[in-house]
C-alpha cells in the first residue's frame, strides 16, 4: 500500500470550554474508540475556529487524530460523524480535505 492510496479524516475530542485535564481525558477516550473501531491513527496538533454555546467563535489549538485506512471512505466518514456527535464536535476534516459539518440530524459537506 502506498501513502497516496490512504484515505483519512482528522478529528479531535477537545473543546475550548474544557480544561486541559478534561480534554486529555476526552482524547484518550476518543483514541480508544478509534482503536476499538479497528482503525490506525496518529496524533497531531490541530487548529479550529469553534463556536461555543453562546454563539461566540474562537480559534483553538488542540490535539487531534489523523485516522487512516486504505478502505471505504463512507465507513470512515461514518466513524467521523459518530465520534463528532459523541464528543460534541462541530465538524471534522474528511477524505480529500473536505470539511464535514455535523448536525444532529446528519452531516453536510461545507
């Protein structure tokens, strides 16, 4: 398998309103969820503009994961959607660097 044949998503469990300890715990849980789903992953430093519950936006730096597979994009996107909902994420980066925004009733491509 060649590197350019891999498909990937980038996702984080961190939220700006949580303290460092809580975000570390959430990321540890997400790591376990990714591994339980049978995917390989690598930690990276991510950056995202998130919206808090009051509607205020802020740029946050956070630990994230690159989750890669040589398999089905749709299954990978389904994993990202499930994790994003579980960890209250607004979006994640999908295959081909598409931002996938997560809503309670499904997902939309931005």
